[in-house]
C-alpha cells in the first residue's frame, strides 16, 4: 500500500531532550516536507526537500533540523525542544511536477513539558 | 503573500442535506487546489485535486469547482451522512521551486443523524 508513515505517533518529552520524528514514504517521491498544525494557525511548513541531500527552510524552521540521506526517509530533528514546539506534526510527500497531489502521513502529536 | 480563507468555520446539518463549503484565495497564480478531509487528531486524506486549467472534479458524492480568476473554490457534498463529519481543508499550490501548500483553517462539518 502506498503510504507515508511517521513514528512515533504520540510523544511526551521534556524541555531540552533531543528527539527525532521519523518519516518514510514508499512511493519513490522526490519531494518531502514537514508541517506543523496548531489551533487557530492552521498548517505551516517547517522544512522541505526537493530530493536527496537537498533541503530548505519553510515558513517556521526555527528550532528544527532535517536531513535527507535517502529518498524514502526525511526525519525531523528537535535538538532542544521547547514547550512552544508542542504541536501536531505532519510529514508529506509528492512527485515533482505541479499536476501531482500531495500525500500526508498520519501525524505525530508532540507534547513538550 | 497567498492567503486562503474558508467559510464557514463550522457547519452543522441534518443527515441527507446537500451542502457547500467555500474556499477563497488571494493570489490567483496557482497551479492547483487540493481538498482534504481531517478526522479529529488524525492525518489528512486527499479528497480531490483540481488543476488550474480545470473547472471541476468529481468523486462519488463530492464535487469540487474552481474559479481561478475570482480566487474561489467550492466543495459540494451531496446527500450528507454522519460519516462525513470531519474538518475539511482546502490548500493551494503556488509556483516556485517549493511545492508548498498554503492551507485554509478549515471548515468543521457535523452531520447529525
């Protein structure tokens, strides 16, 4: 089944403890992206990657890092999480080319205490 | 800067009713528009994708229209069912090297039995 998977689905952590949220897609998509969703603010893009070893900042990149060493994986790294990073995070992927739709993972609900 | 607005923010209807959800965007230079469904605390499920050259797309009881020149899209749901209850999000894809979707804040639909 074609899908985007994320792990973990739920995470409660404490301020300053480094964490990684994994994202993997099995559709051979070049493009991958991370969004966060917050009440009243909607979905905002954090980082994106056009292909392996090509990443760039989205609208709200502060406090996050990403890497794209393999085509299928695009982990989101929080080096020193803070409470304002408590949010629902979504990974997405798509083929390049404007006619293609974007597929989203199931989401990771992160709480930073 | 692209802004996407969805009206109404919430809608409650009795089962069986036909309904229309509205989406407007400020910059008509879009490549496509995508409608998503989101169940509480869950991921985004793509419903329909309309290319900028298209006027409408249909899938089952769903019909989405696009008027790019006026910056509007509608999602028509026929014969609504309680299982249609969810938040509906529209998102537009602009040009540029980043396939970033700009989302509206969604319409929360409740279909009452």
